[in-house]
C-alpha cells in the first residue's frame, strides 16, 4: 500500500472551490470530494443531508472515508469543508488526529466576499443551502480560517489562500493549478 499524502482544499460554501477545481489539471494526484466519500457509507442519496446528521454519526462516516482514502494511498487533493454549520453551531470538518492520519501536507483556502457568496448560492440550483446573511457568512469564513490556522500551526504545514473574486475564475484556477502541482512534487 502506497503512503497517502493529502492536501486539503476548502472554502465557505459558495466561494467557488468546486468550480475552480473543475478547471484544474493535476499531475500525480487524485481529486476527491470528502462529502462524496462519506456519502458512500451513509445510506443517503443527497450529500447536502450529511450536515444534518448527528456529530457522532458524522465522525464515524468521516473515519470510514479516511480509512478508504488511506488504502488508496498516493497524493490526494481533498475538496472539503473545515467546519459544518448545523442549526447555529459549527462542527469541525476534521480533527487533528484525522489530519495526521491523512498525512496532510498543506491547506488551500478558497475565499470570496460574502456578497459574492450569496449571489453564487442563489444561482446554484444543484445544491440545497439555507439563506444566510453577510454577517453569518463572514462568521463562518472566520471560523474556517481559525480552524485551518490552528491545525496548520500544530502540523507545521503551509496555508495558501486564493481570493476567487467574481469574473476571475480562470485566472485563479491557473494560479491554483500551478500551486497544487508544485506542492505535489
């Protein structure tokens, strides 16, 4: 079994990380969506329903997904969330031990202005997301960055932040692609 090396790419829902990743060509790495990996074990038909599960159930699904990813090995880019909002409380997307199990080598954060996030969410009919105010989105953004900074400090790994402003997706995707492929070497 090949040893895993993971690179976590995250952002507040609606920041555009999945859109950016669809434009990126990776060398020597596989892209996985953590929600989709967890869904394989959940018995649910919709990834958006995962966040309504209890915290212990989410942790168990995440543990199963991590075991699967570790068995695959190699370089893995994990499209995920650093925190999950659930009825006004925020649950961490990963524990420090889980990040160690995944042999996490870097965090990549996709950020966008709260107004842009709101507009993107309204346009995206493929997802079921609650409406949130700019203040609520900004609180979620800051919490994500706090979770990421704390874990990165503990793991002694870098953080890369990309600002995905409206109309800049192709440029940002190019920068993201160059950075990811450089990290993966």
